[in-house]
């Protein structure tokens, strides 16, 4: 595993210290969902949106235990200790996303679901190899999430759900940049390229 010197050139403004600061600052701006204008949803609306919301609520709720082990290993080997706290903050932010969706589900009396088949596939895939595999799968999930929340926001009239989607979009784009930053410093082997094509 090769890591280039990231203290030089244009990458300097995107170092792990800066990412850590970004996540800590973003954590102070957590969403307080406003349900004051929320109306009851019809059964048709519920059937359309909640299966996917339940799946994402579960997917965003990972405790990050396996992820943190490979992150710590990578960070210590490359003398990038700030990466550990940046990633801890990232996991915390994803858990907030899960909490927003759970609040929305609770408001509409919708139960949480056990993990879905797709969620189990993503978790298994992430654990196939070290940090490269983890981050490649993660960034793919982030791109799917970005597209999903954008589509969900456009197809719902619910003010609370629109507010949640706006917060997700605000957070998810930097997530893609954060994971891409790490990938840009790791050499790609045939397995990584094959995994990306597969995903
Ligand atoms: Fe998320
Ligand atoms: Fe994310």
C-alpha cells in the first residue's frame, strides 16, 4: 500500500486534519426536524416511500467497528492519526442520518426493519479486503445515497421529509469527497478495479 506525501501541492487543503475539523464543525449544525406543517400520509404514499426509507435507515446505522479497525491500521501505518477521528466523526454523522429517518418513521408510526438483503451484501463486500475494499464500497453507497435522497426529495410533498433530504444532500456530497480523498492515495490493483466495475 503506497501513500504519497499529501502535505504538498494542491491536496494540502484536503488533509485529514481539515476533514476532522469539517466533521466536528458540521456536528454542531444538526437538524431539528420541524413537524409543525407535516400532514398525515395516504396509504399509497406510505407504500411508495417507506420500504426504501426503512432500508436506508438501517444502512446508515452501522456502528463502524470493522471500519474503524482497518482505518486505525491504515492511519498508524501512514502516520495519519487525524484520519481516525475524522472517520469517527463520519460514522457519527451517518448515525445521525439514521436517527433523522427513524424520527420520521416514528412520526408516521412506521416500524424499523431488520437489515435488508442489499444492506447485508454491502456489509459483506466491505469486509472482503482491507481499507481499499471498505472505502470503495462505502463511496459507492454514498453515491447511491446522494441520488436516492435527491429523488426522494423531488417525489414527496412532505415538508419534514424534504427537510431531511436537504440535510442528507448537504452531508453526503462531502462524504463522497472524503472517501475519494482516501482512495486517491491508495494504489489500485486488479481486484480494486474489478470491484469498482462490479459495483
Ligand atoms: Fe448518510
Ligand atoms: Fe454518507
